[in-house]
């Protein structure tokens, strides 16, 4: 087993976070919800920034036990060519989306760095903001990607439990736990402006994972103090009949976790995807979550081929249209924000020095 | 052993004492001894043959375990502070320098821009730079990047005894900093020093509050105890305030009754 | 008849001070009653380290600063 970096060890200033998260916490869920809502209002106002994922490719050499794109799945493999990508982006734009997250599997010949960089360029020419959730890259590659117009990277550790990590990542490049752990730092070093972290809830002890994730965020925030940071809360739902989580997390536990992150990290963007139900998403809007995906397709080409019945990377629960989702937000007196970013600001961060 | 680590220097005391404003050198020396301070600030002044008692080097050096931290007071620009630091190092034999630059002698507010410039230069020259700064979190991070050994934000205006008026900002600086944060200036009473330590400050620098008290050695001892107590409390982990208020109408009813 | 030793005038800590020509920094320190151990010396803003004081000759019009550590916060 590899040695973990020092910053993943217990540190000062986390006792409150631990206390809020604990199942025998002295804080009731209602108390946390009230504090979390107040903090969210103060820091983010009555707004919700919206984005949508766009799957560039589902080629993948990895054998992640929980993933619909693992290399032993029967799913047909394809990648979008640049003209197809433009059509997908146009379809997304017609839904009002101008903030896109481009996704691929782990690095393959079909979807390698050059392909990704070209795709970022294409997307950046049409969208206000382009972020990427793909494979770990080198600092130089991240610099290149930032130059092509990528402003954000999402990279989930999935779990910080090394034993579970080793079990779940059966083969492929993602097996390297420490390399993945170091990836957000490389992205920031390379001039990527925002980094999103997360654990895939259900894979391991959620409280332990949340605590490690908290430490990871704090470490990045102190070291790359100019960076924008976000935390996502992807959860495996047993109900969908797919991969069965060993550590299922119910709505109450997930809500508690989101509130704890909001209260402990007032400035960090908290993200919730369409994996979650309309009821849960509407309820959490304004209470702590500040960024949501909408009208999502998790198949390659999903925006231009809506009748395609292929299996996506994960099952979507909230399949409302952008319009009806925005209506729900407005009913809660929240302003849907499609453009929270000016295209002119795209480009690598000029200050990538880190604090020592 | 919980100690204050500054570069290769280790101090068991987290109270840094200033030596100005005392009624006499004797009283000051008694206060330094009573405080247990191991890092003591001094200022450069012109030699005056009429006042041989002004020279504190020998009396301070005779106290075992004392490291001198000269300041650059009197400097109103980065260039002056850099020159003062170089001179001070000749005398002190210690790499510590408290960078203190105030362009206006009336209120003695630190100039953030000149302080940053001077600190950058001095850190490159191998000084242990300890800049006295406004409680500005971004400035603190910039100084950290510039290679400072610590940052010393003010609790409130120097000599004002207004305590931790900048608590909100100090809290951010402490949370975000990877170098020791030392509250300098504004502290009036031991409880305020203790509070700063409970917040997570690495040390506290006190001068006026001790020097102008009715009994400086006794006050120095009180500060030492408060700083020690605050530090212990911080390390132990302070109990959360109870009762985050709950909303009057339920916010989480959408979750159903749960499992 | 022998020559009168020449005198020079320098500024010491902002005050005029008269010395014999050819005096060193150490001579000046002795003249003003300092053993030189706890002072820093500068001539025209340049630091003169203790080991150089003996050979450092003062010239007419030099600005000399002699500094000590005094109380300060």
C-alpha cells in the first residue's frame, strides 16, 4: 500500500466538519439546513449556475467496476468527430446551455490528448465556458488544454479508501491511486482555473471519504489559493438495478453531507447532477447546492440522437427539460444562470505559482 | 513537545515581547524574564553617548535563550526597510527581521505595498522575514509566496488596545495560511492574547500592553500564561457552540421521513 | 617647527564632529566613548563591518551613522 501525502492526515479546523457529518451529530438536519441555506444565500445569492455534460467518447481501457463505460461492458464504442461535436453543441445551445462539461473515458488511441484538445477548441468557439472531465494529464498537457480554452477540470478520486480503490479499479490506467490524487494539483499548476473534486458515494465509507475529500479541498485551497474549487456529490443509487453500492447512502445522509460541506467551506461551489431525483434536486436548490447540470444526456451523441436507447455512463433520474427545470428554480425564487463566465476570460491562469 | 517552529529555529514560548515604551531598562528586562519570551523585538537607534542605557544589546543578550528580532521601524519605504534589515543583521547575528514600514508616523499603519516589496527582497537574501501587515488575507498569501517565515497581521491599530478588531480577517488568514500567523499590535489584555491563540495563531506579539501596565513583569507573566492556555485549548479542540438555529418552517421535509 | 596635524570634519549621527585626518572608524568610536561591540557603523550609507573598522579611514565630509539596538516593538 502506498503512503498517503501528509495533507490527508487529520488537521486543525476539521472537528466541526466531523461533528456535522457524524450520524450521532448533535446538530439536527434542520439546524444544518438552516445554517447551510443562510451561508449559501450570503455567499452565492439566489442563483444557480447551470451546465450540461457532453460525452465526447465512451472508449475506455479501464475496468472500473461501477462504470457503464468500463472496457468489459458490451456498450458500442464511438467518439464524436468534430462536425458531430459541433452539431451536439448547437443542439445544447438551442436548449440554452452555454456552459459545457466535456467527458471521455481514460486515455485511449481513439480519444487521446490531441483529440481532447481539438474538442476543447471546438467547444470553446461556441460555448461561454468549457470544462473537462477526462483522464489524468501532465502539467504541460493541462497548460495546453487551458490554452485551448478549458477553464475547469473535474477529477473525482472516486474513493480515498486505498483498499476499496484497488478492488474497484480492476484494471487499466486508473489503478494508480496516488497519480490520480495528484492530478488536481497538476491541473492547477498547468493554469487550469477551477478544479472539481468528488467521491462516488456508495463505494466506501461515506463519512471517511467525505473527510478525506474535505482535506483534499483544504490542501488545494491553501496551496493554489487563486483557484476556484468545487465539490460534486455523485451517488450510486441501488434502485436503478445497475452496480450495487456496498455503502448505500440515503437522502438524509446525502443532505447532511452537502450541508456540512457548505457550512465548512462557504466559498466552494457545490454541484449536484441529474443522477438525483427532481424532488431531491429541487429541495437542495438554495440549501447548499450552487451548481447543477440540466437536460443531460450521458450517451455519446445524446443531444442530437435523443431516441438512442444506448446505456449511458450512469442513469439519469431528473430528465426534465431545461425549461421545466428552470421553472422549478424560479418557483423557489432562484435565478437560473446560464452564463456565469465571460468567454474573454478563457485562457490559462497567468498566476500559477503556489504557496510554499 | 508543542513548539513554535520558524525555519530552523524552535521556540517553546509563543509569546513574542516588544521592548519599547518601558519606564526603564531594568523593568523591561524583568518583564522579558517573567514573560519567558525567547524572541524579543528591538529597534535600531542612533548611538547617544549621553544615554548609554539605551543600548539594549548586552543586557538582552545576557538573558539565556533569547533571540533578537530587530524591526525596521522608522522606515517609510521598502528601500529604507531593506537597508535597516541589513544593518540590523550585522548587529543581531540573527536572521529574524520584523518588516515594519509606516509612511505616516501618526497612526503607524503598515504600508502593504512597500512591505511586500521589502519582504520579497529580504526573503531572497536569506532573512527570516516577519512582516507586520494589515489583516488582509490576499496580502498574507502573497507574502507567503514571497518566502516570508510568517505573517504578522495587526489585531487592531498599533498601541490602540482595541484587541482583535480584525478577528474576521484573522480567521481567514489563519485558515488559509501555510506559514505561522502571529498577531501583532492591538492586544490589550491577556484574554485577548488567549483568544488569538485559541483561534489558531502560532504566536502573539505584545509590547504596549505589558510596558504601560502598572506592573510590567507581572503582566508579562499573565500574558505568558494566557498564551500558553490559549494554545493548549486550540490543540485540544474547542467545543462547538451549541444550537445552530433551526428554521421555523421545516427545510428538509422534501426528504421524507428517512430510513 | 613641526607641522600641525590636519583636522577633518565629518557628520556623526547628524552632528558635526572634528577628528584628526587619517582617523579610522575605530578611532572615532573610541573618541565618542563606544567600545564598538554593540554598534553598527555606516559611512555614507555603506555598512562597515567590525573587522574593517580599523583600516577604514574617514574623510572630510563623510556621513557616519553609529547605531545601536534600543527598545522597540
